[in-house]
């Protein structure tokens, strides 16, 4: 649960401190890109690097109603479930999307022994300060 709660807190901290946030278990979330879109007034693109320690997990969450997310696995394998879809394993080089209003129920490292990294690219309202809101089921 400690690791689970970290993800939402870390994303919130990233907006005010864009370097990185650490969890005591070794998970790390880093804002790596934040740029207003010059051709889409009021929208920005934000890149978030999520590094999962072996066995690491993120809490079930939603994103702002303005957010479209494109995520790609950079290393290892990630288990993901969006809305009521199946839990799907994405390996390095594979990608998935989340649409405004989607519920991301599962996001975790598929391995208990190897790390995994995920890059999530958000297109979101520029004035949005909270990228992730945890939910409990």
C-alpha cells in the first residue's frame, strides 16, 4: 500500500518540483518534459518517466478530464488495466493510451526481480496542477 500511495503523491509533487520524487522502496517518478503547445492554446505536453522497482506498483487512478495519455514501456514489462478491459502485459517497445475520464485500475511492474520503466506523455490543460487522482475500489 505504501508503494501504491506513492505514485499519486509523486505526480502531485512533480508539478511543484519538476525534478523527481522517490519512494523508500526505490520507485521513482520524474517529470522529464513540460511544454505549452504553441498551436493549441491552453494545452501543454508533459512527459512523466515512471521507474518501477521490482514488484513496484501504482495505485488505481484517474487523470484530469482534459488529459489524453500515450504511454510506452521503455524497459521490462508493465501490467495495465484501463476501465473494465483486461489486465494486459506491455513489454519494452509496446504502448497504450488512456482517454479523458478513463480509470487506470492496474499499473505495476510485471516482474518481482527486474525493474521496469514507463514514459507517459500527457496532453493536458496547461493550468492543470494534479496529473493523477487515486481511487479506491
